[in-house]
C-alpha cells in the first residue's frame, strides 16, 4: 500500500513535503544544513510493505553513520569515512563522496547503476537543490518501479525511518555486497523468504512473483505488468492478474482454484467471483469436490 510521507505543513490549502535532507556523514559533525534553508516541496511515497529485517538499523545518527552501523552489525562489513573536503558540488563529509571518491572496497562491494537494486543494497544520492551533501540509504524493495529505502536522518531529525519510503530525486546508483549477489529470490538482495509464512511474495525487482515454502523461494511467475504487493496476510499477485477471473464455462456450480494457484473462485451459473485469496495456496480436489485453500 502506498502512502505519502509528509514532512512539512499546509501550503495554500495543499499538503506539501519539504525534503529537508542535509545528510552529513560522521558523528560529531557540525555541518548540518539549516532546516529553514533546505526546500524541495516534493512528495515522497511510503509503503506498508517491508521486505528487509531492519533490527540493526539504529536511530540518532546522520545517514552515513546509520548505514555504516547497520552493515557492521548485520553483515560484519563497513565502508570508508567521508573525506573532509569538497569534490565538485559534493560538500565535505557529504554522503555523495561514497560514489565519487570514497568508494567501498570493490572486493566486498559491487558498484551498480543499471536495472533495479535489491534488498540491502547501499544506495547513494547526489547533492540536490540546497542540499550539497547528498544522501545514502539501504534498499528495502522495488514496487511499481519505485525504489523504497530505509535510512536515518531523511527528515533532518537523525531518526531512522519507520517504514520504507522513496527518495524524491534520482540516485547515482548502488553498491551490492558480493556476499549477497546471486543469493535468494530477490536477485541478489538477501533471502526474500526469511522469517515469512508460506505464500506468494513480490520480489525486489517489482516484476517477479515468488513462492515461499519452508523459508525457501522459487519463482512462481514473471509479471508482465508488474507485481502487486497485497495487504499482510494476503498473497501478492501479478498486476495483470488483478482483474482476472476464472472460466466457469461448462463447470458445475462450486469452488475452483484459479490458474495462479492462489485464488479460490466460486462458479455460479457460469459466472465467477473471488471466494478467497489463499495465503498458502489453493488445493485442487478430486472431481465433484470443491477446491479449497490449504
């Protein structure tokens, strides 16, 4: 579910979001941007859907320090401190140095800027507007082509985000831990099924539907029109299946599993209606017996 992250007040009767992001890097820095001097008036999306485990993401830090502490605690890896000088339009101690001249160890991190990032990728943003520091965050998931992240200090308050959200300007790119590359159903961004009940889940690429079973993932379907994240307790589904129905032609009245293996339809008089979305899949029963959710 998409919401709007509101970081400012009502302006001319319309709620606007001022992205007061002046993210310096290190503890003890006094170079924070004045909140009153940063103005973007842009809306950021938030999502109720969360893929990653953010137990190790701290609060009370600038964005780079928060991200560094997360990776040190969760994965036992780190990345450089930001230099105390300007590089182009990137200010001293700015997060933007991570992309320009303070890159993480290439033996541990793969630098990427094409396609979509995956869960736990370290994503770097350039300076923007009155913010010469840029921003750094950690990817949670990709939904509908939008990149949702977790971070600290996004709203100039040094607090960690409470839910995944977008960043309102384009990224430089992202770094992927080589230890995560090629693992899991998310295309390299960690294990999609860790800690999840069995069912269907959208992958971090936003276009693949995965089935989780016993903590392991398999590809259920490639979604041509994108993958739709459903409310908790309901299987995710391909967007092009959202309006799909079941062909009840020639079928007796009763309950039948849909082609997606997760939707139970009721056929009545040759017409179909959704009876239930099965969290653990739909079980096809012998002829003459209603199909059912597992």
